[in-house]
C-alpha cells in the first residue's frame, strides 16, 4: 500500500464568482476615462479589423465595438481583404 492510498481523499469546493458586477465596474471606469479624455479634446477610438468569414469572430468584434461606442468612444471597422471602412 502506498502513501497516497492511505490518505483521505481531498475535498474541493467550488465557488461561483459572478462576473457581472466586475464587468459593470470596469465598464463604469472606462466610461469615466473616455469622458475625461473627451473633455481634454481627445477622441478615444477602438479600431477593429476582421479578416475572413468566421461568424463567431464577427460577433465578438461587434460586441466589443458596441461596448466601445456605449462608453463614448468611436471606432472604425474594416472587413475582408480589401480593408474597406464599414460605417
């Protein structure tokens, strides 16, 4: 019999960490920083480039772009091989 066979099994407990409150706090901080930059005459932007036709990547890009706009920033998007701006 080995040492590991004589030990009692370890008990692990899991704790759910809610991400919503953390995300809200980060978003509030970013929004405040964007507003401060705008007052100083700086226009914060989040530019994104999507190459290819992966719908999951497009969804992720769209969500990030939307969050950036909601925080008060601006941001051009480029898609495909021609790198054309999409309003």
